[in-house]
């Protein structure tokens, strides 16, 4: 978890201000998540594991392949705008669509109230991340004119209004904030899945 802890520590300011993470956790976000998962019963862990028919090892495989793609593009292909634009689409799909129902929803449900893990899942499920995810899933997004962020369109409130009679609200997320959302999403999911896979090998959950 040390490497993931270091990656998220880079976003300490946003973790404090946007997620409400206490200073004592900032150097060990993923380690704390890992340790909090130890509080869960085998039944709770199985609920996370079986939230999707896709096995967790296959999901870890996808996240690993995604990280390898990111490294390759950033090191060798970032000078090609068309490649970077494709990378952005994959980043947002993996971080916000692929992981939402099958990781954050179910983990939030089974984690005890007050845990850091539950708060992070709640952050990733609430607005503005929620509205952005819906915009990505439904194709309601575009780059800002200067490519400093993404403009997206979403309905206000929890219930979806009648699209024919009510318009959508416009929002903008800057690249630095979006990178934070993505990093937190991927690191949290990787930690959760890795822990359950380890326990499964030891205890056959």
C-alpha cells in the first residue's frame, strides 16, 4: 500500500478540503482503507466480491492493464493529441463508470459509519463526482475551449427530470481536480479488491 499512499499524499490539500480527511490519515490513506476492511465480516466481504459476475481478479487485471497504458502514453505518446483524447475517455470510464456499482456502492453499504473508507466511497458517489459520472456515461461532456478541463451537463437533484421539459445544468471540472477524483477512485478500488483477493486466498471466502 505504500506506493498508493504516496500517490494520494500528493493530493493532501484536496483530501482535507473536499473529502474532509483528517491530517493523521493523509500519509496512509490506502493503508487505512486496508486496515478498516479487516473490520468486515466474511459475509460483508463476500457481498463486495459478488456484487458483479465479473471476478475481482479480472477487475484487478483491468486496472493493472489500464495503469500500464497510462504509463506508456505518458512516457511515449503524449505528443499525439488524438492518443491523449482517447486516454481521457478511458480514464473517465474506468474511474467513474466501471468502478461505481461494483465497488463503491456496495463497499459504502457494508462499511461501518465513520470509517475513512465509507467517507471516501460517499465522496465518490455524491455530487459533483456523481453528476460527472452520469455525464460521462450518457455522453454529455466536452472539452473546455482551452482544454484546461471538461465541461459537462447533468440534471440537478437525485431524481431525473423529464428531459423533454427540463434542461440540463452546465458544470466545469478543471484538469487538476479531475486528476484527483480519478486517482482517489482507482487507488481506493485497487485497495479494496486487493484486500479481498488476499483474504480469499487465505480463508476461501
